[in-house]
C-alpha cells in the first residue's frame, strides 16, 4: 500500500473520489455506437470509435457538438443543431443497454479494497445523471459509492471543482485528506482547483494526449498499483 499512502505523506485518505468513463469503465464502444447512429440519422457520415475516444470527457452535449463539427471546432455548431442532435443521441444511448461497456481490470477490486479499509467513496462524472444508476448496477459498483454526482446534478461540471467540493462538504472531509482518481485533463484541473491530490490512469480518455502532461500527483497503469 506504499503507493496509495505515499500520495498523502503516509496517511490513508478518508475520502477517495472517482471519475467514471475512462477511469473505472470503458464506455467508448457504446458512446461511439450511439454517436454514429445519431450522425447517420442526421444524414452525416459516422465518426468511428477512434474519433469518439478523443472527443469524450466533457459531457454528452459537448460530445454531440464535437461529432457535428467532426473535431474540436465545436464553437461553430449552433444551439439548434446541438439540441436536435443531443435529443437523438440521448434516445439512442439510452437504448444501448450499456451492452458494450466493460469494467477496466482492477476497478472493482480497488473499490472493494478501499471500502474494506473504511475509506469513503464517491463518484463524480460528467455523464448525465439519468444513465448512472443502471450502469453502476450492471457493473456491480452501485454498493460502493456513498455519493454520486453526474454531469447535470449541479449547475457546473468538471473541470469546475463544484462536484468535488460538494462531496467533501457532505463527507465532512478536508481537502488534504482526499484523493481524486481520473483519466483526463478535466479531472486533474478539477482536483487542483479543489485543492485535492489527483491520481491519474494512463489508459483513459485524454483527447489523445498523455495524462502525465497534466501534472497529477501520481500516474498509474492499473488501479491495483495503488496497493503495491
């Protein structure tokens, strides 16, 4: 457990907050399928999984805007275009049943280990709240989280630290006793803004860039490394 303890100067965290997509689960196959179906319904060419993998991380609306722009020039997409496409995407994604989404190796074991140690756990994701309960139930993670914050639970989403600050307030745990575990720039920025140390995984979705460039406190290839 030297790796986990090392982040907080030898102390076990009282609260560990996790991102979801790209950290605990690989949801890109389902997100890409829904995105492509949306594009086809709008008379556009499908984007494919490789593009979608680089577009996720800022919530459903931003994913839709990037898909319509076929890249990161989403500022050129109108509110009307976004609203039409988002309605289609939400309907299609809701019907996927998360059939292609899988847990990353070590994710469930890590939650189990932290729970056994008496650490409080929270989930803070930019995924719309309505999709979270079924997804957690299917992946057997529902029982582990004391608090769950979706992308539309609060007025702000990551990289804003509001979700982290809200959970910390509910848990009555100070920033120096917390960790945030994520995979993207948004996660590191939110953690830094909340004054919380961030552990980042290398295998997630960070717009095609190495997560180490975002200066998290620790980078791991597998969540089970935290207990080495």
